[in-house]
C-alpha cells in the first residue's frame, strides 16, 4: 500500500505538536507521536495524516520522511519548505520559526495527534522505545538499519479483513491518482 507524502500536512502536524509541547519539540518523542497518530488514522479511516512510510528502527517504529527531515536529509524541495518553519535541532529538539496554518488538519486529525502526544507523554522518555517494541506487533528489530513496515500488517493486526484492506488500498490508489492528475503535491 502506497501513500502520498504531504509536506504541508506534515509541517502542520509537527507544528501542532510543537505548540502543544510548549514551543519546543523533542525529535525522538515527536517521531513516536506522529507514528502513533498515523497508525491510528490508518486503522480508523484507511489513510494517514502525513502520507509518510512506516519503518522499523532500533528504537521503535517511525515515519521515514519525517525522520529524514529532522536530520536535514529530506528531499530538497520538502527540506527547503520544512526549514522555513523549523529551527535546526538543538539538544535533539526543534522550535517553530514562524506560525503554521494548522487548520489544514481536520479536527479528527488534531484529535489523533493529541491522543498520541498524551499517550507518549505518559512514559519516561527512556522507556518509550521498549513500550513501543511491546505494543506495536508490526515492529521488527532491524539489526542496525531500518525495515519498511507494510500498512497491511498494521491493518491485519487491528482486525481488518482482507476485503477491507483491499478496499483501503484501492481508495488510496484512487486518491493518489487524483492528486497526481490535479498536480497536487
């Protein structure tokens, strides 16, 4: 299953979390918050907030493109846009450089982000990776690298039927085609 990465919604989601965290956002914790929000969105609605790819890494699952953006290694156009809104990391945290229109996120997307933020913030930061290893059955130990996580696996683990998964895949294919035809990034 392929999604279409949406840099504008990703920036809005990260800005939303940054604001909720008091203006500074820890890279590690935010990657976990975004992963959980996208995973829950996929399970509930069949599409994610960011359109990013899921991957297993040593310290748990993350969103691939967002991770690269934090490291300042994203695709050139996306990185340039990201860098206009977020500072470089200082002590593994970023800050907003200017306001972001978070209203491009739906109310339910903001609710998922807030739920994920609260869920991660229940734990001491050094326990989050172990908790995710135990509670995310789709995570696999990547042995020092990263392994793609198939969204179908997430959906199966959540109890979705093969017919439901096929419908979700077709819906995402049609959505991606429509955006491509319309020239929407």
